[in-house]
């Protein structure tokens, strides 16, 4: 039973996050696009990352999916 609950949470997270990133790239929506930049210069390095909004939304959706799954199990 615990494996099925884990799979539901994990799959809902991965599908939601992937779908949001794909939609962001298809329709050029910057808050849904991931951008990574790494620059190494003689003075140091510069790291930049993109939007984490799809990951946050994916976590919320997976949390809700877990609660719905547990509610239906009772």
C-alpha cells in the first residue's frame, strides 16, 4: 500500500512539473520556463537559474493527490 501511495505522489509531481515546463516552452511563458546559465571568468563564476514555479506547483499538486488518495483509502 505504501508503494502505491508513493507512486501516485511521485507520478503526479513529475507529470505536473513536466507539463508546466513544456507549456512554458511551447507558448514562451517566462515564469514556466527553466533557464540555466553558468559563466566561469578569471575573477570567479556566475550562476543563474530560472523559474522554480512549476516545481512549487508540482509539489502542491502532489500533496493534494496524496491527501485525496488517503481520503479514498478510508
